[in-house]
C-alpha cells in the first residue's frame, strides 16, 4: 500500500501543527476538486493513500458540487468503502461531505481500527452535506456506504482530526438528537467519548471555549437554535474540534392522522423530518411533476393530456401556480396508481385528496409522499358558493367562456356533482359537454348559472 513518506509526513505535521496548534490536534483534509478514481484501487489524496473498493466498478465520474462519483443508476455501487492506514495516531473525529442522486436511500458509517465511531450510521440526501463521526481509536480508517436503492454515490471532502504525537486527542462532543427540523421542542444532550471530559457550548453563534457556558445537563430547545460545542480533557486542556448543529422547530396545523391530516404547507415546513411512519396528507390534485431540485419542484404539467402515470402533485389551493407550494406524491404500482394516475383519470384534477404514505424527499429531495398505501377522494356533494358573475354563455349546445390562461373552470349540475374541471386557455374557450339542464359554471371565484 502506498504510504505517506517521512518527508511529506513531517512537512504535513509541521503545517498542520502551525495551523491547528491552538487545538492541540492535527487535522488532515482533502477536497475532491476533480475526478480522482476511474477504477477501484489506491489514489493519493493530499499526501495520504486511500483505497476505494466496491462491487461493480463500471462507472466513475465527477460533479462540481458533489465531488467524486462512484456508480450510477444503471450500474450502482450498493456497497462502497474508502479506507486508509496512512494517518497514524489517535483518531478523534472523521467528517465526510457526501451525497447521492435523486431517490437515494443510503447510509454512511465510519470505523477506526475496527472500532465503530458515533453515530453508528447517518442517512444521505441528494444535497452535499457534512456528516461527523467521533470516537477515540487508532488504526485503519474505513468510510462505508450502503444503499438499498441503486443510485450514484458522491464524496466531496474528507476531514480527519487526530493526535499524531501519541497523546490522546479529546473527542469532540456528540449531539443527541442530532440537528434537524423538529415539530416539537427538543432536549439536546452532549457527550464526549473522552473520560471526564468538560464540555462547553454557545447558543449565539460564537465559537465556544473554556470561557463559554459549561454543559451540566440537557439543553432545552424551544425555538430555532444553533448549538456549538467543544470538549476539553479532565484537566481542562487539549480542546477538541468545535461541533455545530442547527435545530429548527416548526409548528404544524395538522397531526398526520386521517381525522387531522397534514396540509401541503405542513409537509413543506417539516422538510422531510417527520420520520418513516406513514402519515396522512391532504391537498388538491393539480397535475403531474417532472423535475425537482434544491427541495422544490421545477417542472410540472398542469394540463391534460398527461404523459406520466407514476406521480401527481398536491397543493393547498386548487388554483395554485407557485411550484414552491406544491408537493409530489408517488403512485406505487397497483390499485392506487390505476385509480389516481392523471394519464388515465384527468378529471381528477381539482379534486381534494387525502393520502397516507411516508413523508420524505422525492423529485430532487422535494418534501413529498412516497410508498402511499391508502387514499380518500373527497366527495363532491355541495355546490360552490356564488361569488360573482362569470363571462359564460351557451350557443348551439356548447358552452363559451372568456378566461385567462390557467384559470380553473368547474362545472356542476343542480345536485352538486362536478361534471368538468379544466384549465382554461387565454381568451375565448369553447366546451362541449354531455349534459343538459341547470348548470353552475365557476371560473376561479366567478360564477354563472346556465341552462344547456
């Protein structure tokens, strides 16, 4: 195995010591700014030899934001390991900036000398993010990815904190629960694997030190808060790296039950933090999603005919046009897809739907609903409220109406049954309807009674 040379190691140690002397620890860091692997094997990463191992080895790439890519949707690496024995001394923390592609379901974990670092594993998202693992051990470092849905895996940066001199490094604080978005206040505990460690923290964004607030018990988080923490050894010396976690506390209107489902706004606000247990969500069916990025839908189809039958989109307003206020709903193969897909059931557009599924990232990590198992279509039993007169008339057995592009047209019979729901084109629209008698035609908030 290629190892860091004595000259290189001494130079790196002097450089890192001068840079991190105040922390009494050395830090190794490598950022992937180009494609490094085009086959499994060893590569020199900033003076340290790392080995990449997997099962397929057919695709290697590079993404400017995500870094080195291993595998693809067509040829995924279901298990991937990066390892090195080139960093000697006691390892205190390993940080990995990593991500996957749309639909990723994968975990990353770290071990040193066969000792698992905390936490045991962490779940990836489609956004590049830093995952910190802490412990106290020496030996081979292994970063291990395992996924259940075949996608491309990416790593952007690796950072290792260690005590190269042979002194035991103070292990950085571990947060429980870790930072994220929560719907209830949290009680955050801080621990360090270093025996009798002294922990200090700040809540105002300042860098913590031994002059900061000493940790004596769980920190109550009732509102959105940033916690930064540092650990010192029992003599109040040898500080660890600073660890920072953000806690976002949101208030939701719904409860996720069938009786009190979450709204679309609730799902967006919770931002994929509601766990893996299926929950109920209610909204209006608008159309079909096609693309998403950065936590929002970026391309949707709101007009029939629809080309896809695998998903639909919901919003709290049946006339919503803002993509940031929409969520995608996956339609699994089976009865649910056959009954709800808009390719075969375009008249469902505008109907209110309650659906039960796992609230998680979908279409570019957009908060959405996956693995849906149950649904309820709200009945059409009441007539819409008459608000104002619409520009609608009949002639030759057809319905004519003036509208703006995208206006929502609804037609009901006297019993309150919905007969049609379409998106209007700009200007004059003509509609042939297989119905007769008294009709109520509503365009957004304008209403007109007709006899056909």
